[in-house]
C-alpha cells in the first residue's frame, strides 16, 4: 500500500529531508584548478550558477565517491553522500600543498531539502522559486540556494541554506503544496526510476564506465587522478559488465517477487550478473539495479532472477 509521501513523489511533490548528506565549501584562488585535477568532470569551465556531477577516483581508476559540484561567485559547494563526507574532505585536503584552497565542512551548520515529483517545479514556482535551468544548475531563493538535482529520478530540486532558517524553507514549500515523504518512500521511487546510489549500486570497486553515468566523465579535460585507467577502458571500447535497471512482474499466486541484493541474474543458462539494490513497489513489481555482463546488458533483454523473468532497462542519470 502506498503512503502519502510515496503518492506525492510519484504524483505530486514530495519533500525529503536530506540534511545528512555532506556539504563542503571550497574557497581560494586555486579552488577550480584543484577540483578539476581531482574529479572526472570539467570543473574549470563552470560559471556561477552552473553545476555538474562527477566522481573522485583512486590511482587504479576505481570510484571513491560521487559528488555534485555547484559553482557560486566566491566558492564551490560539494554535495556528497553522508558516508563519503569525511573521505571527500580528507581526499582533497591530502592534495592541497602550495595551493590557495581552503576546505570547510559546513554540513552541521546548513540544511538540505529535496523537492521531488512530477509537480516539483510547479510547487517551487508557487513558493516563489524561479526554475534554475538545466540539470545541476542553481539559483538563489532569498537566502537559500536551489539546484536542479534529484535523489529519486523524478523531477527534482535541492534546497540548501543555514540551519537556523530551515523551518522557513520547510514551511514555505509545504504551504505551496509539498507533502513530507520518508526515506523509505524515496527509496521505492529511486528503484522504480532505476536511479543509482553510491554505496549501493556504485562502490569503491566500481569503474566509471561500468556505471553508465557517462555525464560524470569529460574526455578532453586533461589529466586527473585515475584518468589513465578511464582512457584505457575508452580505447578498449567496453567494460565486461554494466549497471542496468530491471523489473520483475508479480506472480499471480506467489505475490511480490522476493528480489534482494546479491541475488544472481541468469541468461542462456549462464550467470549473467548480480543485483545491487531492489525493492517491492506499490504496484507489486520488484524494481532494482544490477550489474549485467556483456552481451546481456541491453535494454529490453529478459534475464532470470530466482526463476522469474526480469526485463532490463537503462539506469537513470545520477
């Protein structure tokens, strides 16, 4: 049975509490150069109001964290998963030698809310928020920053501001029509949209091209940590497995499919992959993400999970 929060995220505008996510402020004249050299995307071309999604890699080309980078007039704001907040800070700090760069973890003194669902932009406009533009772009809403970022794969905005003003933002959005949604609601919708999450579908053992998040990579930006491996994979032309979404229909007599992380996928009598995250949606289908081996990693392909057919689909953009 669906909850009011789930209904808002899928048919209206749900309001999510995302303040546990890490927020790091990066200042100093060399801030763009440092971030450019440490991430997989082209930070130096960003102008105030722009943003992007990127990975931090190790020397072996494995993903250590993912991050949203927002470019403001006098600093960058990094938004990352709660579990990688300290890692990202320490990773950057380790490479600051003679650079004019200052890092500040502002997580505890700021808040982050997500406004997501098909009516998110309508509700935002009702609250007085001007649409910032394309993905990862951002603009001011009074004392707040509003960015085009979604945690569920539904249309979404992310609101940042000082912790003391959190109630003001929350009240304004709810007055405009937003409905509170839980983390459980968001997880259901994330899986329904095949939206990957670092720590579940992307880990420290993952190579960038395996994620299918190619918008996180820039191949003409110059050197960065882990680039050699990324370029080697590019020249080879493919990886051996890729992240895919899937859904499994409800069985008429057995009910919802009990799909769990770690379960194997099979195709043509052979093991074809492994589930990374999964859950039962309100429609009774099992939705999730899995790494699928080449050549089975094609949208529309049917594989088997626990003896039931599962149809594969492209993952959403993070």
